[in-house]
C-alpha cells in the first residue's frame, strides 16, 4: 500500500527529473483594532513616502529627476519604459524600500532547488550569508530573506484528480513558515497549476495567504492551457490570469487589513506571459516579473533585456542557479555588482 507521504515524495521526484534535465520586522507587523471590543477603531496606517518611493524607482531605472524631465520633454519620450507606470502601493509595502533575497525549492527534492538540497540549519546559514551580501552591496536597500516554497507542484503523472499536480501537505508549508521565522524573513508559496487553474488552486492556500508574512508566486512554465503534460512544452499565462491572482490577493489584503502582498510571476520567454500591457498592479499587490532562465552571464543578460526589460509591469526579479549557471559553458553566477547594472535593477533575487 502506498501512503500519502510516499505518493508525495514519488510525485515530486518525478518532476525533479524535469528540473534537472530541462530546464524583519516589517513582515511581522499587523494592522488590527486598538481594542478587541471596538473593531471599528483601527490603528491609523502609516503614510507612504511617495518622494522616497519615486526616487527609488528612478534609481532602479538608472535615472535621475533631471534625466526623467529631459526624457519626458524629448521627442523620444515614448521610448522611456522605466520606471513603469503603475499605481502607488499602500503604506507598508516592501518594494522598493527593501530587496527580497529568496531561496527556492521543495523539501522533498534535492533537484528542485536549494531548499531541499541542504539540511535546514545549513540552508538557513547560507541564506543569512547571502542576504547579508546583498545588503552590503546596496546598504540603501536592505535585503529581506525569503523562503520560496513550491506548494503546488506540477508532475509528470495525472494523479487522482487528473490535473498533473501534487499539493504539498500542511506540515510542509508549516515547515517553510518556521524556517522563515528563524531568519525573520517572509514566505512565498509558489503555484504550478499544470492542468488546473489559479481559480481552483489559490483558495486551497487562502489560510496561509491571510498571514501578513506570506506572499504568492505563479509559474507560467507549468500552466498547461491545452492539456499538455507538464515538462513537455513551456506553458503560459495571460494578463487575465495574472490579474486574477492580483485581485484575489488584494481581496485578502483588504479583508484582513494587511500590508501589501508581493506577487512573483516567473518568465523566461516572450510567450510565457501574453498581453502584458493589460496587467494591472494594485495598491494592495506589488507585481514582480522574475527572469528565471539559466545559462551563461551573457545569456541571462540577453534574456532579461529581451523578455523582461521591454515589457514593463511594475518591478523585476532575477533567478540565479547555483548549479546550472556554473555548468560549462556557463561561466558563473551573476554578482550583485553585475545585477545592479541591469535596467531596471531587480528588487527580487532568487537562488535555486
């Protein structure tokens, strides 16, 4: 007889083959009523420092106020893409005041990322060291550590629901939360919908998404719109999918009086995200388009400049692979100094 635990491990192990060969204090804050017996008296939200916010966006775009004014009045102003034109976030937003440094993976698999490859104590020490490295490289934007856990895993077999997914049990997500607490960090729950949908999968995680320190990531690579088997083709999300996820999170933020959530959208090809101009960041949700392709430094810069930079949404991120980015002919991980030369500068850095 195969137990649920064995089934989970087996399913994740199958997908690991696809990965191997294919491819603060801020977060502990809570907005609540001043008195439990007076739910209508809420602690006033702090105000967003819009001047600081705007200045930071210009810095990410390697621009100053004077160069922005020049670009705005020039004949080529339509060519200026960054900073992206997006709504101001509510107070308490993480970005762009902090940089998020995340370790990615699944605890059942050593092949899917750093989270499952090392013992917890060693992994957390690595994450703390890496976070400190990014803070030292840019002290004006302190780094926040994050546990980026794949909570809904696409797999090569259909499973009992026929959706080609495996949802991680609560004890594994609770473990991710525990690890993040140990480094005073945040958590991303990553969803690979395969032949399911965001509309069906996100409510499965709602009890966690209601927590102020828990954020969301969605992966178009494993969104099989035409019922393909995950890993056989690169999947896709449309702007409508991204907007659904953002609106779903925004509802949770409003209903639970939370600071803004961060929504990560992975991407390394043009077709992985369609109709980007229709994606709408919200005051409650900050959207990061994350370039997660691997390879040489030149290839990663090329993909970033071809896929991410020309299609502005709000913020950008980049994934660094401890193994695939150093495997010949690749020539090593991008350093913080090299990442800072990208336009715009990523505010989310993920390690796999």
